[in-house]
C-alpha cells in the first residue's frame, strides 16, 4: 500500500513517518517544500498524481496562528487553495483523502464538548481558512475524512510542552491562562490513529470527525501536568500561577472552550486515543532524553513567565 503525506517537518507528519516505519507492507511518501509548495496548485496536483498513492494524508498547512492575522492571503492560499488542490488530485486518482483540521474552527463560546455538527463560527484568520479548507475538500470529493484535533504537542518541533520545559529552566513561576479549555493531543497518538484509518477499508465511513486526547484540561492544568512529569523524570520544574486570557492578549483570538467530543470517531473506527495525562508523560520523557544540545524552538503561546 502506498500512502502519500503532504508536508515533511510538522509534528504530525514527523510522527506519522516514525510510526509508519513499524508498518509492514506500507510505503510512505512525503512531499514538502521546496519541491512541493501548497501555494502552487498545479505543481501540487502534478506531484500527487505522479506518485500514484492509494491514499492521501493532507497534513501540511499554514499553522502560525497569530501571524495569520497579518498574512491572511498566504494563510488562504495554503489552507484553502492548497488543500483544495490536494483534494482535486486525490479525486482525479479516485483515492481517499484524510485531512487534518483544528478546534479553531469553533468560536469557543458557550460550553463544550463540541460535536461535529455544532456551529463553527471561527474568530481568527487561521480558524476561518481551515474551515474553508474543510468545505473545499468536502465539495471536491466525497471520499474524505476530515479530522479536527486540538492542542497538539510532541517531541518534535515547537509546541506548548516544549515551551513550558524551556521556560522552567530559568523561571521559578510560570503564569498560564486558566480560562481556556481543550483536549491536549499527542501527535504520536494522532499518527497511530491516522495510520489505522489509512490501512483499513474506509468504505462508507467518510465525513468529519473529532479526534483528540481522552479527557480535558485548561491551559494551566496542562502546564502543571507537564512540569510534574518533568520533575518525575529529572527535568526542570516551576510553579504555575493561574491568570486570565485578558492578562495575556494574543493577536489571534483563541477559543475559550474548544473541547472536542470524540464519540463519533470511537464508535465508527473502534479506536480512542489514550488519556492526555498518560501521553503527556510519554512525550515529556522523550523530550528530556533528546540531545540536550538542541535548543528548544521558541514560539508564542498562551503563557507568560515572570
């Protein structure tokens, strides 16, 4: 079986590549920049058609949430036009597409958990372009699975877990927002689920699904879990102080409550992700055992250190 993944460096793509190495009878192809550019629709379709995959995993995206507010045209070109081009290529080959989306398609107002058919109403450029990308894909091919996920972290790239560990190296207290709620999700777990879908007959199970770590948390609770796991494994530790989102303004408005209900996915595919606390422990341990000479990437999150 030939599986094609768009992107080469993202957290989910890197996790899929790692997980696919343990699969028998599967060939994984990754397409990324500069040869594969989501702002070049014709090149996208040509590259995918030439590869002749059995299934396409659409993982590449514009994910700089705050920067998208200043680069709406680029975010649209990648998350809408680029995603549509990937779907068109899959449709021309008559193969399924698995597309990764986000909790940012929801406004976050009211109380979760959000179901697949709940009103979306995103409040950011990033969320709006991801939602338009979902709709473009659905209009171009019925053979789609759209996976909305949230609060993704992993041993790879820049993410909230790495930011907490980096800040704890030089701070005694970290101030983290406590009024944003979601489902922390390990990219390692996402990759395992994606490959389970990709390697089994999908038949009549196409549609939109929510897929996230089991359980829920607020941002400060997630930070406490990260730092407690770090201390257990000999890593840096800091106390966490709760603050409000208003005390840490961001250019893009984050959903206040983007908890995702995953019942539909679990019933359809007979699979659920582990509890987020367990997966956090695994990822923290892996990060701490990585080459310590590697500098952790810096990225802006809903956190303020003092």
